[in-house]
């Protein structure tokens, strides 16, 4: 299979951990799923969503984390795209990551209590961000927080996967996938094969 | 009721089987074809036009199933088509991935569509570099079959005059995207080729088939048949002759033989009833794909063939080769950062290739023999897979993902392993499949030569990326595991000497004159090119040889 498949493969790897078979009740509450093609209206009602895996205390924390990772800032972010629900659904179906995420959330709460005296969701947005920066930015990393960084990286992977596979995420990127064309789309910059002008015009 | 005897039993309906079925039926022979799975219903089974949010797992698939997934094509969009029931085993030290599409049409339903001819440099490789043996035919003998196949299936490309890549007759090529022009300029500076790939995807209507609509989801199946697959291109022609009986969910078990050890038919398992059934024919074509064909033939043990049918040479299942795949380089093109999104992902990325440029003038120019090809890829894809390599979170992270979205590029290598005595498939002496048939056991490791190609490709691709003004971010840590490419070859190699080869130069087994092999298992070497178009060309040639043998009375018509 020449040359193709790398992209989908990468997507699979984002979440791809070997998973042991385990029974799971079902998907009846999966609010995104199974709409037929063309069912454009994306009805996300977080208030009505009942998490399958996360506890009532954990779910708002997951939701807040996704919102911090991909915020609503002029264009909709992870919260509007219902990414926390996506994560809950995927984790509920993946025995291999449940433990890591649950202990990660507990660690983050303990870390918040220790630093600011409150559980994570009760901190101000500024406090939350400064707590997460050493976990998410390389140049702010502090020694000794390996487990926390690993947890945050995992949460970020899930958030990216959930957001950019949502309709809102497609709009954010103006994702041209799955559209139809009369001829194979061609480079709109004839006469500039190296696209050098493009980059100078841009910068 | 007298038992029905067909002219030919064909095992498999993929590229090799499909071509045999069509060719034999059109010649007036009565054919019974066996397929291990069901027929697909494009409307129901090809879910490729669904957006990720219309899929239960966003197209990412159930995490519980991912570990059992056979490759990137076996996913939430196509899961019903891949065989998960028949296991296989690996010898200690071997890693192997074995994606098997058991649906009618086999892997042609989802294939990558790159369609380069093998060249004289491949057929005479042994004469050039002294390794192994030459193919038992010259390029000029197979060339007309390639031409006929190209006309049948439609291949988009250009005439390129490359010494390793004979040209054919082509539909208009895909247009180059921004990233292609940028990489082409980089390749020019480095002195390596960057050209339109040979892509069996219809850039214009062809032989009654509609033009591609460039949605970019070919490897999850095309519901208009705008690229070659046997269910769209070959089986309807065979069915129109009324000479075809196609049995589905029929898992071939062994070839039946008479007193003389000649083939009389095939025993198969009806997967619906789980009963063993026999069908009879004057000749048998095995085209179940390289490894499964070997398994069936090895499992066809009889008094006459104690080690498997047509295996007096002991070479059945031996000489297994595969394409090494891997990401030789990845990075991004700063020129495209911040540009508007562009539909780059319209061909599942076989728009351009860097066809073999190594060892062309001197077979020992490099530290390895033979050569490899590179498939570049990039631009706006379904998913910003580069995002996880970016730093940070928040608005800056979100903005950077959008800016970088049109800019990523990667280079995938396709490099042939060399034949070796230690790479082969045999029957596991202990493990059986759910129907009681011994499973295939793989013995395989990448050889030193192909690993040198891998190292070489990482250097060259990094150089190309830098010369193109790109930023190199890394490469795959290791090649993909063997089997990943779905290009295994060599278990029934063709050659003139019956002592050393399973089939003759026509794909007819030396030992059993009415037993033919029509898939990549007959290939003497795996070359740097993809296999499908060559499977089609060789199957066409073998099928016509078979028809000729019927005409000459060597196989009595039913």
C-alpha cells in the first residue's frame, strides 16, 4: 500500500495503546455518535451528559482541563466541542488508560491543594494556568514533576484527538477533507515553485 | 446426480484471482471461484464519506479493538472486511503483521493504487549485482501485459524515462500541490527525482468507470468505483459471461488430487455451516495472496505430495520477501505555515513519488545492492497529527496548530528485502484455526541490505527536506514491522529449474501441470515497486497460458 495511510495511522497511534478485551455496557449515552450522514446539528449539552467513566467530581475537572488546553478565544474551543464527553467515552472503552487518568486527576487535585489550598476546579483561571504551565511548557518544566507532565501530555493528546475530529475542530482548521472536486486540486501559485515569495509575503 | 466438474477452480478474488476469473470466463471456461468472506455492499460497508463525528469512535476505532487491528486500513470505516478469525503465529524473534481482507475483491477494495511496472533492471538484477538468480523472463515479454492492464484499470501518471521504471500508457496525472513544487525544487538541488506517481485512480472517466471525485478516502473503499478493484472492474465482466459461479464465505482448505497427484478440485470450509465441502475442476488456480496461498498448498498433503502440493523442490513457502516501510523523515515547510488550508489529501497521498535513483548506472554504487523508492506525503490532512509534537497549551497552542496545518511533510520508504533461507512461512505444527486447519507460522527478519537502505533513506530525505527550505523534525525510530506493507512475495517463486522453483515461468507449478498460482507468491524478488499491477499483469499472462493449455487439450474441458 504505497505511500498512504500514514495520517490515519498517526491518528490511531495518538490513542493507540494495546488494550485487553473487556466488556463494556454500551454506547447509548454517546451523544455524538450514530447520527446519520448529513445530520449537521451538533447538539452538545454538557449539563445533561452523564459520564460513563469519570465520577461527578472528576468530570468537571476533565472538562476544565480540555478548555484550558484548547480554549474558546475568538473561535470555539474544546468545551463547545464537547471534548470532555469524547474523552470520557474513549476512556470508558479503554481499560489500559483508566488507571493512569484517574490517578493523574487525583495527583493534580492534591497538587492544587498543596500549592493553592483548594481543589483544582475551585482555583481561579490564573491559578489553574500557572499550575499547569510547568507540566505543559518545556521551558517551564521543573524537575520531579515527570508523572504530572506525563498525565498532562496524555490529557492533551485526548483533547487534540477529540477536538479536531469534531465538527467544530474541522471548522477551526477549515479542514478540506471529504469534499468533492471536479479535478485534482492544484497549487494556486504557478511561477513560484519554491513558494519563496509566499513565505516572505507572509512574514 | 453426477457431480459437477468445472473447468477451473479459482481460490481468491483479489487482483490475481479477479484477473484470472475474468480472463478464463471470457474465454468460455466454466469457473468456480472461492472467496473466504462475503460480498461487500458499497452503500453499507464503505463508510468513507462519513465525517468523524458521525462515527461512534470518530473513526479512531474502539480502543479495545485497536490491539487486534491489522494495520491502518483495518479501522472503524472498514472493520467488517478484515479477517480476524483466522490466527497466525510467529517464530521466536519474528514480528509480523498480516492484514487480510477476506471480502470479495480482497485488498483491491482498499489498496494504495501506486502502479509502477517492474523493469528490466528488476528482472535481471542478479546478473547485475550477483545476488540470487534472474527472473525466468525478460521485461519485453511482460510489457504487453502491463499495457493491457493499464488500459483496463486506468493509471494516472506521466512518461518519465527513468531507467528503473518503464513507462506505460497513462491518464492525465494528478496536479501537483504547493508542497509538491516545493519538494520537487529541493529534490532538484539534491539530485534525486520527484515525479507524479503512477496512480490507478481515474483522473478522467475511463472504460465506463466514473472519474475520481477526489474526496481522499480511497483506502476505506470507493462507492463509485473510481479506482481499480476487482468487484468494480473485473467481476462484473466475468459474471456477464454466465460462466462464473462465485462461492462466498468459502475458506479454501486444500487442493484435492487424483492418483497421479494432479489437481481435481478444492476442499473448502463453508463458514456459514462450518461444513467441509468439495468442488471439482480440471484445473486449479491458487490466488489467495502470497502467504495464504502457501498455507493452502502446504496444507494440501497427500500420499503423492507429503510435504504439500507441488513442493518437490522444498521451496514452497520459502524465499518470503516484503517491503520495508517506515518514515524516513518528517518535518514541515515554513513556506506554507499560516497559509489558508488546501485540499492536499485528495489521493490518500500517492500523488508524487521519488522513484528509485540508487544503483542505476553501477549496481554497486551504494553500500547496498538494488534500490528503494520514496513516497512523500503531507499538507492539510484529515487530522493535525503533528500537534502532539508542539509545545504548550492554550491559545498559543491552538493558533500554532492552525498555522502549521498546511505545512507538515513526511517521506515514506518502500524498500525490498532480499531473499534469504531464514525468511519463510510454514505450517504451525501445533496451532490450528477454528476450522481445524494448521495456521501459518512466519519466520522473518529484515536483512542487512534493506536496513542499509533504511539508513540511507533517512539521510537523503533529511537532505531533501532541508534543501527545500523545510525544517526536519525527525524520522521513524524504527521501520514498521514486517508485513505492514501488504507486499509479501516469493513463497511459490517462478523459475525454469523444477528442483529450485515451485512454478515455471508461466506460474504453472512444475509438479502439477493443472495447478497454477496467480498472485505475488510467484515473484522472484519483491523489487522497489508495489505489487498489484504486476500481480494483474502476471495473472493475465498465466491465465492465457492456462487457456492455451485447454485449447491444446492438456486440460480436458468440462
